[in-house]
C-alpha cells in the first residue's frame, strides 16, 4: 500500500466529509514546511533547538506526520502524549502560541486548498487552546479568562 492511499471509507471531520485531496503527502508537506519555518523563527527556534538535536529532527518530523495523520485521516499511527513535553517548557506563553499559529496558518494556506487549510487551522486552534489551558493549570495559574485564540486575531 502506498503512502498516499486512503481507505475507501468516507472520513467525517466536524460533520463534513474529508476532502479527497488531503492525504499523507499533503500532511508531510505541511509538517515539513511548518517546521522549516519554526527552525528559522527567532522566537520559536531557540525552544526547538534546545530540545531537539540535529540528528533527532527526522524522528520528530515523522512523529508529527503521524500525529496529523491520526488527527485528520483517523489513522492509528500516532502513539504518544503531546502535552507533557510542552508543560516542561519554562516560559512557554501566549506569544509562543500566537507565533506557532501564525506560522502554521501561513504554511497550510500556502500548501493546501482553502477547505483543507481551514480544517488544519480549526484543529490547530483547538490544540493551542487546550495546551494554553493545561500550561496555566500546571503552573497553578487561573484559567478563567483564557479565551480561545481566534484565527482573525492572529
């Protein structure tokens, strides 16, 4: 079976059939393109360079491809817990999440058709909100007033 194939079953995401153009190749292009931007970004690159050694990047990228494949294509490839590594980042804050979302939005808009880019962004915004709440909670901070980041506010 090739890396681009999907089963013949219809995948429903948020009540809408998943576009046939979204496949493993597109996910790979998004993940690799996004992390290329991350690695050049003045705010985010230090966080990643401190935690991921040069020889570890292929494994990290493969894991992120697995994550997005599981999230959007409903595959069972991802095994992991994405939150704990983020909770361990001292100083991770609002500016980091906003930059992450801006770079992600630029990447998916560049690579994907609008409906697929919107699907990626919907998931990314949900993930960012969940992580922001978890970070605040883990630090003993109040989560009252932490509103979801709207794409229009990026």
